[in-house]
């Protein structure tokens, strides 16, 4: 089966007909369809699918043996996300298995394809939740208690999908069996296009985190409450958005308020509360910290001026990631030997590979994104570049898992 055939099958799942964006949130019917599709495609290829206790799906080519080469990505999406973020890494993994088989390749080390759960943190707020639970960097009880916007806990969502939430947590045996993890991902940014390269290699991931800002004011009448008497949380919130932009520009960081909830959300009422989520990232950890501190103190000042109470809580944090240099160099060599020039790039986007990098040799391949747009229905990669990604991934797997 070609990459294009596989892509066509997955493409309609979880797509909103109005926006054209994807709403593949974990433990929802769209997510279940994606999981069922992955399981079916893996089984069609004779791979054995073992879900782990955290909801990540592992499809084994050959008996699970120590030193296995893992590849894959995630199938969940941000709200109205693009079709490539995550899905490209899963589809190329399946297509790479087909390509290797066509070439009569038989792995000497086990190869395992993985689809991680809740990578985006779009439903429960913590990105890379599946890989964080697996590696033990998130407390299982804290994870079980995470809630979505309608108050459903992760434990409830997992239980309704047939999993036992009591079992979530680190799985050292599974991780000890992995020799390397290589995640292919659509490029999120536009570095490869001007370089004329279809494929790149990740150097590392910027440190990044999420902070929740709760502005508590007092609901009031939009027509009768005098301006001077209001405790309007929308005012410090909106000033904070502008302050975040300014702080990011001054510190060489990026800072985004992409999610906001006004309560009770009535047109003719001063809101009682505004909840907003800050996403901040920078090339180094000190800069992330300085940027967030600047934003936070500005926000405290704005809130005080309006008689609004502010509380700020960090919801997740990912330190700087540098991928394994030896693995990266080996991949660059393997690709160069086949005439593929793959530039090495840093990225501001988070990935499960970044979480696994703390535990085992890990690398990432990027596939060119001509506009660089991502987390958007406009995200795109050309078919020829996706196919180049399949070729590159197959070369890497055959090198890592093939005869020495
Ligand atoms: C994931 O895509 C992230 O970088 O937030
Ligand atoms: Mn993403
Ligand atoms: Mn992704």
C-alpha cells in the first residue's frame, strides 16, 4: 500500500466539515476511530498491537526483543489542527514498513510502531501526556485528576474507553526494551523550503511551558454599572495579552494566549471571571523564566488596578531538549549516503520524542512544510515530500534495525 493510499484512509477521520480542521481529541469517538484505523493497518501488516496502560499503541514487527527500534508519533490534534501534525509520523511509519518489505528487508532488531496519546494536551491540558506518564515525569494521580473543559476527568475518559485508569504510570520494562526512538514530523516553521531540502533532522527542542491565569472579578450589568465601579477581569486579561507580546519581543521568546474562557460569557454583562492559558517558549530556560516573570508581574499590576484577583499556575513545563548527537550524526550519514541532504534544525514545537530523549537515544526527522503554517487547517506538506519522508525513515530503520 502506498503512502497516498494510507493517507486517503486516515484523512476524513475527525475532520470538521465546516473549518476543514481536525478535532481528534483523546478518548473521544474521533480518537477511537483513529486508534481503530491504526490497529487495523498494523494488524493487516502482521504487526502485533499491544496498547500500554497509558493508552499509547505499540505495533510490533517481530517479537518484542531488547534493543527495539521505535518509530511513530501521535494521532490526536489541537482544536482545528492540520492533518499532518502527528499523523504524518504514524502514516510514514506504516508506509516505511511496506517499503522495507518490498525491498525484502527483515529486521534483525524488533521494530515497533507507536501512536502516542494526548500529545497536544488539547483535552486535558498537559502535552505529551502519554509519553510523560510512560516515562514517569507526571504523577499518575495528578494525571487521573486532570479535567477537560466540561469537568470530565482523565480517569473517567479512560474508563469510558475501556482502560483501567488505576494502571497508568511509568513502564520501565517497556522503555528498557527500546534501543532508539525516531519520530518523523511535519516541519512546523519554514526553514527547509528556502534550503531546498525535503527532509531535515532535529537538533533539539526549545524549553516551553503552559501557565493558567485566573482573573476573578465581579459580574455586573453592562448598561448600568458605572465604569469606575466595575471589577472587570477582561481588562487586566487584555492588557496581559499585549504585555506578553511585548515581553516576548524584548526577550527573544514567543508567548501566546491561544485559549481563553470568559464566564459567564454574556454579551450584556461584565464577566465574573476570565481564565486564560499562556504558552511561552524560548531558546533557553532562563529566557522562558524571565519572559513569564515579566508577563506575570505586569498582569498582577493590571489586575490590582482593576480590583481583580489574579492567580497563576504552571500546568506543564518541558526543559530544553538536545537530541542524541551520535544518533543524529548516524542518521545524517545514512541519509547522505543515499544522496539526501538533511539540514539540522532546532524547533520551538514540543514532541513525544522530546520526552523520550531523557530516557533513550532519540532523534527526529522533519518533512518540509512549504508555508511553515501548523496548528491550523492550512498546514500542508506536498505528497512528494511525504514520500521522501517515507524513504528517509525506511533508510533509518534499515540502518538501525538491520544486520550489522
Ligand atoms: C505541540 O505541537 C506543541 O508544540 O505544542
Ligand atoms: Mn502539534
Ligand atoms: Mn505533533
